[in-house]
C-alpha cells in the first residue's frame, strides 16, 4: 500500500512539475510583451511556481529514501531562494525581476538534481551559492565606477594571462586537461574567473580602439589567453574564449571579414588540436561513432543518450531513473540526468529558459548608452550562451564533449561562483540604466515645473 501511494505521488508530481515549469517558461517570454503591472503579476506567479516545484521534488526524494538529509537540504535551499529574492528586491528598487527569477529557477533545478545525485554535492553547491550571493549584493554598487574600469585594459590582460599561466605551472590534470589548482585541499578552476576579466579586457580596448593596428594588438593578447588554455589541453575553455573574442570584435567593428577570418582560423586550429592531443581525438571518435566504442571512449556519450531516450517525452519520474550510470553526471552531463527523470519536454523548456536569460542579457546590453558597458554585457552574454550550447551539444551528441559545465545547474564551485558574478554584473548595469532613466525623468519634471 505504501509503495502504491508513493508511485501515485511520483506520477502526479511528474505531470504537475512539467506543466508548471512549462507555464513558468512561457511567463518568462510573455513578460517582455506585458505592461509593468502585468509583468509584476507574472513574476510573483513564477516565484510561487518555483517553490511548488522545489517542494514537490524534495518531497519525492524524501519519500523515496526517508533520509533526514533531504529535510535539511530542502529547508536550507528554500531559505536561500526566499532570502535571495527578498534581499535583492529590497536592496535595489530597479532590479530586473525577470533576470532574478530566472537565476533563482535555474539554481533551484541544480539544487534539486544535485540533491538527487549526491547530497554532499548539493550541500557544497548551496554553500558556494549562498556566500557568492552575499558578495554579489555589493556588485551593483561598483557599476558606477565603470569609467575607472575602462582604464585598466592592460591590467586585465596581465592578470588574466598570469592566472592562466599559473595553472600551466602549478595546476593538476583532470580528465585530460590541466586546468585546476589545488591549495591545501581547496580545488578551483582559474579559467572560470579569468573569463570575466577577459571580457573586461576586450571591452576596455574595443570601446576605444577599432582600427586595424589595434585590432591586431588586441588579437595577439587574446591569442595568448587562448594559447595557454590550448597548452593546458582545456580546449573547451579555449573555444569559449575564442568565440567571445570573435563576436565582441565583430560587434565592436561591424566588419564581417574579421568574423569570416576568425571562423577560418578556428577551423584550422581545430585540425591542429586534433593532430596534437590524443584526448581530443578520443572525444571526436566518441562523437562520430560512440556505438562502436561503447565499452571505452564512447561509454559516457552513449550512457547520456540512453538516459535521454529512456526518459522519453515526459520522463520516468523523479528518483526513478539511473543517472548514476553516466560518468561525471553531476557536472558535465547533468542535463542527461534531468531529461531522464523529468523528460525531454522538460529539457526543452530548460533550454528555452537558458535562451530567455541570454535574450535578457542582450536586451540589457542594447539598453546601455556607453560602448564599454554595452561590450561588457555583450561579452558576458556570449560566454553564457556559448558555454550552455557547448555543454548541451556534448550531452546530446550534437557536438564533441568539451568538458564545460551547464551554468547555474552543474556541480562545481568555480562554475557557479563565476556565473553568479557574471549575472549580477549584468544585473548591476540594468539597475544603473533604470536609475539614470528615473533621474532624467525627475529632472525633466523639474524643468517643466
């Protein structure tokens, strides 16, 4: 009787979670077209939906295993999400609720899935996110000083290159790439933080110099960043940095020849990387024909595809799958675990939500008046969507696996810390633009009076 009750709860919750999440994603897109008052109602409804999905998911985990750890995780995660929304809205009058809601929802999905996979990972992820969000309360305050930040172009380049070079000298190898540093048991990935500095470096120079001579100089400095990552065999990071440079350069200059030359150079570099690095050849082999190498090189990809296929459109039900069969599932392949138990339809909605966040980034970038602000927001948005697509492409066999994480969802302290900072830098720009707009309206009102 108890098993029957549990099965009924799982099945009802499965459909309810899928419906609520789809409704949530629809609200994220439709809010763009609504008046401010109607959009506020959508945001409040989204908040309630997030807490319902979170409660149902954690309830299923508790009923399935009856571990007290799930109760404490639920309470900790719920308190974090509640305070995250309350504190930022109380601190900043003009905060983008759309961006805040999407950030919270994506983190909530990550918390829930990590609770399912490994309670230790879920606990650490919650701690990382909590500490980072406390620090990010101050980030919008520093956006006002961006005029000063534009003068630090060389400093950004030097710091970024030094951090990446330190990994080459002192780093440890993990899954074929030497991109981690371990200090007294604390392991972190410097490239996750350098990617933010890298955007500031590019924005600082491209906002002031766009002639061919300076483009060459900027390109050389960007190539040093990418080259160090290639030497460390962190080809996912190298690709992320390269694409960011290419599109920021194109937007800043408006010259298509730079874009075409970049794609050509990138294709040639890919061939060189394939010849040079054995782990690249292994990943390409697994991408082309994983089924012929299912016991070795293709095992990870095939297990991912099995999981997604087994889940079908509506999933097996939360906690009913076998995501532990997928290697590195908590970080690189977490999307496969989500699709297996929540379903492909839920996975498609998740992808749409990631795209919606990217669109919000671009929208904020376009609203900024100063070129430096525009380019920083654009660069961070390119990094966000590129990392998302690289991760999803590897999981679904659309691209060779690159080892990058799914932003805000995958396990990883460096990943979630850097992503939260990226989001609140963009959020700070939005707050600044809204504050300026309100001040201008007040000044206009005084003049008319």
